[in-house]
């Protein structure tokens, strides 16, 4: 029997949001390199490639949120963790070391925005 959205765990909701994000990126001609890349100090939800750019993507599902909550969720501490994790990824995947890098955010189900709202170059180091 299929669970209703309110019965899903936070992790299950996150996985559903990430699946939608991956499908969105694939529809926009991104190549998915990795999902849920983790090191001890952080995680990157999706690592993708578009043209000559490695894109580190943070996915946020906020069905009851808004841009202010999204901004709070992506505070400077979270951004620093993503940047540190992305550097680890590039050290471990040297074939991408000569590419441009970018940090995007995909906001899923935020009221008033597209169902998948893509914020290109959402932050930088």
C-alpha cells in the first residue's frame, strides 16, 4: 500500500524531491555524475555536468516554505559545508579538475514558484 505524503519520513520525502530534481536536470540536458556524495563534514545532493561546468546541486523540498525559509536553510554555514564537500569531490575525481564549477539550488514545491525552481549560481565561494 502506498504511503500518503504525510506518512513519509523526512528521508523519504528528501529522496522523492531529489528524484524529481534529477529528472528535471536530465530534461535540461545535464549529465548526473553522482548523488548524495558524502564526506564526514558534509554532503552534496547531486553532482552534475553541463557543457564544461561541474554543477554541485543542493535540493530543498519546501512545500510549506517560501524564499525566506529557503534563504535561512541555505545559510553561510551550509554553503561552506557544500563548498568543502565539493572540493573533496574534485580531489577524488581529478578528471573534472579543469572544469568550471558552479553551485545551484533546486527548490521543490515552494508555494508561488515553479514546482522545480532552479536557482543557477545560487552562491559561490
